[in-house]
């Protein structure tokens, strides 16, 4: 009898629960069972609606912001200095071997120094061109393949002031006439023709020897107000 009573109570509870659910589902505007709540019983916020007025559809991928990186980071400029650009007669060039240069028996590296002899401030900017030459006309020369290094900016050269560039060559190896690692024959030039952008070609000789190099290649720094080593 005790077991029969428990089954009757349980049956009555199940019947009552089913009736409650049926009544809820049939009410006008009623919310289906389980809607508006999470499994834990906390309210669930509806998803925010997305407006498409005046904008691309939600399926359209956004366009990334434009990059701020310059296409040529090594070529930078500074604001105007108020001075005119130097011309060919404004500059006097000289050249000497650099203190810091590659190992070998050739020139290795040289500093070209430009002195403003115009009596007024003027500006230079950029990377010089370089050609090997004899002691004759600067027009009769052999251009070297130039690789530039460092950033270029406008350099204001005061009257009597100086600007510099450093030339680093493919060094000759060994003793006597030496040899080139590439297998090429070393070349010697009594002078170089160094071209300054906008300020002409300057023929210049080393103060202590001749230019000895391999492969007719040279790495060139931008014209600078700081003296290189």
C-alpha cells in the first residue's frame, strides 16, 4: 500500500506539470519554454541589430588602413633651409683614405670632403655618383656601380663649411698587385669623378695614393654634415 501511494503522488505531479506547460504555450503572445534565459537561469540579452544604412553590408570585408611606410625609406628630406642649392663652382672637393675600411691591400674606403667656397650658405642632398678616371678630362671615365646606404636629407653648408660622403670599395686581397675574390682583375684609378646631385661632377685624387679596387663597385653614403670615419 505504501508503494502504491508513492506512485499515485508521482503520477499526479507529472500530470500537473504537463498541464502547466500546455497552458503556457497556448497563451497569446506567450514566450516558448526556455526562451529568454540561459541554462543557468540568467536572462539572455538579444543580439544587437546591425544597421546597413549608408554602409557596406555586413558580409563586405573592411578595408585596412593605408600603410604609413614610405616606398623608399632610405630617401628622406628635411624642411627647407632657406639657402639655395650649391652649384659646381661653390664646392671644392678633396679625398683621403678612411680610417675605418675593409681589410686588404687596396684602398678599401675613402672620404670625399666638399668645402663651400662660395662665401654664402648653400645646400646639398642625396647620394653622389662615382666613376674611375685618369688625370685627363672628367668626361672620360668609367662609371662604378653604386650601392647607397643610409638616409638622405638636405644638408646646409655654411660659407667655409663642409659636407662629406664615404666611399667603400670591394677590397683588393693579397700582396703586390693582389687579386679579387670574384676572380676579376684589380683596377687602379689615379682619380675619381664624384658627381654631386645638382652640383656637377668633381674630379678628385687621393691625397695618399691611388684608388685600387675590385669589380668596379662602390658603396656610397648620403652627403652629410657629420664627418664619417
